[in-house]
């Protein structure tokens, strides 16, 4: 996954899967329509991931990477099952949460009487990277606040952003967890997301998609300035 200056105009295809009791949005991304042998990314892998994993198998996709927007339990609970089916799949996560995958207290699963652990990340991110999926270049932006290692993935050419639990339609991620901060979250949204094109479609970790323009105009928690 190296950078490539040659972009194409084939847009990403984003398949959304709403997983588990927390209704976590997890995604499969391909360049263009899915096809046998085509590389894909998985964005987050929560509780009860069978529908997502079955879709990968049914479409005969090749999992190029699992990219975690953050390491709360509802976004990582299915990682071990994904790795069982695709044992060579790299796992990418922000370095601020490198210890969370194996710590139920940090990933909050202990708070609900569970003990979720996942395989360690194989690549740690810091923000500012450019990741390549076929001819598509996606930019990593560090968007902490909901959690210290929250990231968003931006594909400027198609005005698409995978924003995890940073920004929702009409809302924002919770900031009352350990390691959360509303001040930091608001700054992340204003500096890293509201600076995107207003037409950018945001694919969040919960709930429906929205756009940057809509949230700048109507979001009651972080209004546009």
C-alpha cells in the first residue's frame, strides 16, 4: 500500500454492514464494482461479523487490509474472526491505541461484562499517511476526541470520507469515555473534516451517511464557523 501519483476516475464502491447490538457500521471498499480476485479494504469489524465476512467470500474478494477507525469493542469484536478467515490480512490502527486491542478495559468491553481481544496491529498509523487501494489514494487524518487514536480516511477525488465515530448525521461521537474529550473532538471535526469539500459524503460508524456541508450547517454539537 504505497502512494501512487496516478489517480483514476473509477469511484470507490462502499458496502455497508450494520453489525451487532450496537448497530456498528462496518464497510467493504473496492475500486469500482466488486469482482472475483479484486482487492478490498475492510473498515472496522464489529460484533457478529458473519454478514460482512460472508459477503467477502461470496464476492471472492481479496482482503488487502483491515483498517480500524478506532479500537472500541464494537469496532474490533469481529477482528479475530476476520483473521481466522483471512490470516494474512494486515491490521492498521493509530499508534495511540496500539495497546487497546488486547486490553478489555481500554477497549471498553470489560464495562459491559465481556472480554474482547483482537490480534495486534501489523501497522501503526500516525495521521498524514497516503494509503493505496489499487489506483485509489486515501489520506489518513488523525481525528481524536471520541478516542485518542481515532482516524478518518479521505478519498478527495470522489469526495468520500470514512469518519468512524468522530462525526454522525446530526451528532458526534461520545466524549464521556476514558480518553475522550469534547474539546479535542470539536477541534478534530473543525480542522480535519470541516475543511473538506462541502459535498464530501461522510460514512460514519453508526447511523446514516451525511455530508460535510449538511453538518456544518445543522450539526448542533459542532456548528460550522
